[in-house]
């Protein structure tokens, strides 16, 4: 996982990924008249807006059999694209949304919520040389490079400031199960308000690590021209980050917080 002394120099891409599931949007041609270059390529700049879902693949949730990455949160995209060749498109884009996981078990109870902001560029290949050029549905693959910002918080206390203590009977109480006066413990409920900054808590001694990283987005999808200058795109992208600290948990974390190394 990411090393505190050199947070962006780990040789392997880390396990965390942001999966933008079912990302879709309509792209509007920015110019009604296309410009033809000397190479015969019609440049049709487009602006696109879209909505989709962020899901998390990483250490938090990995130990919970009940966790499903399909339980995702909304994200939004703004994109500007232009053809480079008849089979390759270049895009600049920005993504913003929320990402989080709630892991609950008898041995480990972790949660986090992160406000994700992504900016980068991608190249999209449309298989022009392999498929019928007159096809109505255009499949594509994409690859790019981006910056990801991820300020992360966790929910440790309820609205009255009482710490969550997870008991072996599955309840949450205001006192530890081992406390001398545990018989007086009151059952409380999580309020799902993420009030505690994970980096500021410094539970594993990681210090003031950067809450940003580089990532490589790899995607697949399909595009369809719907006429009147619009097209419709549906796809999914996995964002492989170079940091394992988005959820605040790594293989260097302590006790039952410890995550897994590698991918």
C-alpha cells in the first residue's frame, strides 16, 4: 500500500478503484458546421453531461460478506471531446460525487464517506477497423490519466456525541462491552453523519498524508447517435489509483483495521 515517506512512488497500482457504473449523457455538437482538416478528418467538438454511480473496491468492505459494490452513490460528469482520427477521440472531463462504504460484522465495524473530485483526459477507441463502419451502436474502450481528490470522513459518534461501541450481540451502545458499568449501557443507533476527519484522527500513524492521488481510468461502453446533434453513451470505468488511502485503511493499519496488500 502507499508508504508514508513516499506516498506516490509505490511500484504497483493499488487495490482501490472507483467504478462509475452506468455513466450516461447526451453530447451536443458545439459547432453546427464541421471543419475538415487536410487529412480529411471531420472535427466535431462535443460537450457532454452525464450522471452515474460511484462504487468502491478496496479494504473497507473487503472483509464483510454483506457488502456489495453495487450499493453505490451518485456522481456527475462534464466532458469536452473532439475526434483525433476517425477511430480515436480525445476528451477532457471532470467528475464529482460521493463515495462510501459501511462495513458491519462481529469482528470489524468500519465506515467512510469521501467527496470525490476527478479531472483528467481520456482517449476513446471505437473499433472502426474491426466492425461495420455503418453500425448504429458503436462500442468503445477508453484509457486515460487523471487526478483524484478524496477528503475522507467517518461516522464515529451519534448526534448527541456518544461514541459507537459495537457489542458482540450485534448492538451499538454508548459504553464499551468491557466497561465496569456496562450493565448501564444504552442501545444507540448510527446517525450516518460522517463528522470525523479520517486524516485528522490519525488512527494508524499515517500523519498528514495527501488527500489526492493520480489514477488511470480504464473503461468500456457504447455510443449511439440519436440525431439532431445529440448522442447517447452508456459505460463503466474503473479508476485505478496510486494511493490506498481513500478509505483511510491500508495493510499498514493496526489491529482489526488492517487491510490487504497488493491488488
